DNA sequence: CGAAATCCTTGATATAGATCAAACCGATGG
DNA sequence: CCATCGGTTTGATCTATATCAAGGATTTCG
C-alpha cells in the first residue's frame, strides 16, 4: 500500500504513460487529451508483486492505467475455483466509469505502478471531452475482441493448444513493446507462475507444467530455468496453438 | 437475403428499436440521438432462421442493431471446432466502427430483423455526436462484463453448472424483456438448438442433452417438448449454476 | 547454515465429458 | 400414409485432464 509519487520523467520511456489513454503506437493525438486537466486529478500508486490492488465487491473510487508491471483480473467462485478474465499490461486501463464497486479481484503479478484518477472528476472530464470516450471505446472494443479470442481458447482448445496460445500471446505483446518486429528467435520471460497460467487457461497447474515440458521436449519452445522462454519458430508455435496464422496484432 | 423495408410503426413495441443505441429501460435520452440524421442513413434487413448474416473475414460496410430475433457470433477453427462468442438479442449492437471486415460469423438463429447503418456515415455521425460514442462505450463495457462472466463459465464450470447458467441467462433476459419482474414460475422457450447451446458452452451436444435431462429429472427445470422451459425456483437454478446469488442484472 | 516457504515437476490413478453408435420424435412433403 | 430429415435422446466406451501424492529446486529468513 506504499504510496509513491513519481516524477513524470521517470516514465517517459513509456509512450504516453502519463495519460490514461492507450495508443496503439506513437501518440499522434496527445494534444487532444487535455493533459492539464488530467494533471490536476491524477496520482501514482505502486504495488508489490503478489499484492492485491482491490477485491471484487470493494468500493472503487478511481480508474487507473497500468504504467509498469503486470496485473491480473480474476473471478472466484464460492468454492474457490478461479478464472483469470483479464491480463493487464502497461498502458492497459483498469476500472469502469459509472460503476461503484470493483467487479473483479485485481492483483499485482509483478511490482506494479498505476496512474490513478479519482473517478468522479475523471467522469466529469469524460463528459466534457469526447475524445476520451472515443478512445476508451476503441480500447474496450479491443479488449472485447481479446476476450472473445480467449473464449475460443477456453471452450475449444486442448491443453497443449492453450499453453502454446498463451506463450504466443505473451511473446507477441512482449515483442510489440520492445519494438523487436517479426524477427525470429523471440526471447522473453513468462511473467506468470504456473498457477496463474492455469487460472488464465482454465487448467490445473499440473497440466500446465506437463504441457510446457511437452512443448519443450518437442522443440516448440526452449526453456532456460522455469521462466525464460525462447521461440525458435513462431509459426510453428502458432500452429501448435491452433491459430489462424494471420498474426492478429492489429485489429 | 430478402431486403425488407419496414415501417417504424411495426417496431414501436420495442423501445427505441429505431435507433442503434440500446437503452437499459425506457429511453430517457432519445432527443439526444439526432434521429433525423440517423433516418437518412439507415435501412432494415431481414434474415431467415439459420441464415448466415455475414462470414468472418467478409467485408462489412455496415453496423447494425438487432430489432427482432436472435443472432449469434461464432468463431471457427480450421478443423471445424466452433465456439460461440456472442449471443445477440433485440437491441444488441453488431459490428465494429473502424473495422473493415467481420471478425466473426454472424448467424440468424431465429428469423431476424436488423436495423443497419452504412458504416462510413455512421462513423461520421459518431465523430460529430459524442453521446453516441458514450452510449456505445457503455454498451461495450456491458458486453465485456458479460464476456468475462462467460469466461468463468467456460474455464471453470462443470457441464451441469454450464447448462444451469445458460438457462438462467436466457430466462433472465427473457424476463427482462417481457417485464415480468422477479415473479416466480418463469416460463420461456429456449431459442437455441442443443448444438448451438453446446457451441455456447464449450460442450458437445450430447452432453448438453444429458445434462438438460438430468436437470429435468432433478426438478430444477420443467420441460414441455424439447424447448419450452419453466423454472419452478429460480434461486435453486442459480445455485445449480454456481453463481453468486446477487442476480447481476444491473451493473 | 539450516529450516521453511514457494514454485515447479513428475508419477499413479480417477473421472467428467468426448466420441461412436443407434434409435426416437415431430414436421414436412410427395 | 409413408419416407425423409433435422433435431434430440440415450447407451457404451474411450481419453484428456483432474486429482492425489511425492519429491526437487530456489529463495527467504531466522
């Protein structure tokens, strides 16, 4: 719960990290975003890995944007079964304008810094500034598409396909962030424990572990330690994932 | 593919059926919607039960709102595995501003009438009329919540819970449409074949059939014929569905 | 340094749901 | 009236994944 006040300069490596609006690439519209007004109502907050940002049902009087780190949205049934329903990377938006309480548990998977906005003034700003609604609409539509892809995975893919899909998704987002374009030999760290992956994929952690081992044995992925992955052939991975090969990065 | 031009009067039983913006209840904001301009660019189109409205990947130069009937959004893998990712009831919105091609197969499950808007002028109208973006954002956020609920179902619920959940969802939406409030003894028709339910739930049609039989045998639902359901005790059904009992109608 | 805690892997077994197969039911049409 | 067809039910069997169980690797902490 440590509250940290960061200088904006610390964040400048992240394009537009200081506004809650995500941009696909370089920010071409910043001038529209009335940063002055945003300045007045925003604050930064940091969370340690493993810390819960907010519990489902809790009062949530802010919206936020992830600046650094990775957070998850999960739903839990009374008997403890858990399903991840959102994976939040830097620049992703958290919270829903017009809702009083959190609908999901939000958890910091790694150390996380969030840029928060008190909800009331943010909503007033939204009402005055159409470009915010419009941008938020685009982002929400992207998330809806991702959710639907995820539904196909949950409903119809085998355990092996699920694992391959997740690794592809993480690899792709990672590649996008680090500007390494379609170059081969993608390498990155899995930011999730086996259990979190299981919650993402609707599997048990044992099955996750077994399938990762199987993909390694079959040469689809290379593993250094338990978390560091390199993909020798991304198309092969996509095949294993059962995906249409289009790539799907851009809507 | 028959193109039908309906008089608006035919649709008046549906609140705001003639605009693409869904309202939760009675339309309190119609005056904001610039119906005059919408008038100029809209047209109606009807589809027969079973007909495909549009195939994934096809060029889609309109957006639309379901006026009557039920349509589905499905994703298909190369080997034919299918997952439903959207169930469209009257007043639901179809299509994505800013996208050229359809991302999913859209199929009419019953006879369907849609109110269509050519995309280009609709987008121009959106740009000029903030309330449309704002309303669309609200609707999309609702859909995202529904998708996340659906993800929990797909990833973690048992077959019996999935069936109970689906029946509860349909019953609830049906009750909402027909103004029958929380009155007991909810009765309605399942608008989906067993196969479509299977595609919704990530099951096979045989499992769907078996679990429906089981729920009938256990008195959770009553069946008349193959489609007509009555729910003697909605809370019991929700219990079977593994849901938090809150109801969840309003965000 | 040793103990405890996480996280992960692997094995043995159980089971929910898939698959394969057959037959039923109600509607439609010749 | 019978044949056909789409949708459905039910049975027998198979299998992918869950569950139960044990142990290995790292890190954390006293």
